[in-house]
C-alpha cells in the first residue's frame, strides 16, 4: 500500500537493487537525498517512528500503471485498530473489486532489522499491480487449477484477483513475513463475509522459500505458482527457484513478473535454467501495458525507469 513509510522502503530497495551509479541509475542529486534517507533511517532506529518533517524526503518516483482505482470503504467499516480499509477496483474490469487494508502502524526498528523481506509490507508494487491485472484479463487459464502466490506481501492482490474472478480449484496466498500474512488472513475473512470469492477454498500461510518445512508440506501441490518483483534479494533468489520447482506439479507452470533491476532478473533466469526449467521471456505481453510503458518513457520526466519499473513476464515450465 502507498504510504510515506512505504516510500522509505521503496527508495532504499530501488537504490540497493538498481539505482546505484554502477548500474547506470545514479544522479548528481542523489548524494543529498541519500544523506537525507539515512537521517530518516537513524530517526526510525532512535525513536521508533517517522518524524513528520522528514516524510517528504522519501517519495516513490513511480507509483502505478493506473490499473486499479482506490476508494474509501463504506462508513462503519472504513477503519479498525490495524489500519484503514479501502476498496480496490479494476479499471478495465470494474465488476471485480476487493477490500484491502492500509497499514497505519509506524515503522519500527523490528520491522527494519528483523523481519523476513519486509519490502512487501508497505505498498503494492507496480509488478504486483500488473500481475493482478493480467490474472483478471486471463482468468480463464486458472479454471479448475490449484494456484499459489509467493511473496505477495500485505495484500497478495494478484492471488485475490484470481480468487474473485476465476473458476479456480484452490488459491493459497503466501509471504515469508508473519505480519503480512496476518493482514492477508484478515483480508480473506473480510472479503469472504462480503461474498466476493468464486472459490470457497482460499487460504493464507507463512511460506519462506528457504524453510524446508514450509516448502515440503506443499510439495507438488500446485498447477500455477506466481510471484511479482521477488527477484532482487540475492540471498533468497536460489531459494525462490527451488521453492517454485518443488511446489509445482510436473505439468505445472510458474508466472513471474519482475523488472530487470540491473542484472537480477537475468541471474534468476540463469538459476532457473540450471534447475531444469524451460523459460519463456515476454516483454510485450499486453497491448495496454506496452502502450502505457512507451508513453511513460516519453512523458514521465525521469520518474519512470524501465530498468526499475517495467515488469517483464517470465513463464517457467519443467523440462522433460
């Protein structure tokens, strides 16, 4: 979800995974901003909250492909102790919408230092948004299949779109972060009460790609495994490949949406090929996304960078 707290994590993730001068993304003005971000982080570590006077420093340069509209929840259900509920509605398929909760808690030192991949806890990334849109547009491909979303963060928006639109057999929404899954579990409950799911079999669980117990209990269970922008963390990339391979049935496939982020996507593809996957790489997989991408490159005035923001689509199938 978009927030100033999200912006802090977003800028640091972009800087770590693709905006350094070594990757050609640095700018002459980055040094003062970098110093300001570190001041912000020190403030978090010292006071366990964000100082309002520093909030303007960390602004995500590119936020959305404008594939979903966000509206306030009806009066009486708009907010609880954990955050405010909003309605996400597909712009192109407005008959599909879900309730999601914005996290209103402050960023604290535990979130920064001890959580498993906390990046998905604070916002919906463009790749997740595009994957969710793609799932709606191609909802027929999920008919009678078992589907798992990996690394879905606080919302697992793509998996939710499958659950509300497709005649799917089963949907499992996962993330490695316990805080994220608590929110996803609440999201499932709220939307079940609203009767928006086409499938009765939708659930969530903590699933760390590097945890043998988490992966082994679901081994060979899914027809489709999907994830969005999960390739940038070096320490988990090989574990992600292994988890996808083990979770899939022999005839299953994975759908991965992610930007290049320097060489991180290529590194993932190399690991996947070594693990025995056949990979198809798609850059122009949807006319609207491609056209909007071209427009952004011309008109975004530096806010949009293809390397960081435009998700490619990878489809992985087991060879042999």
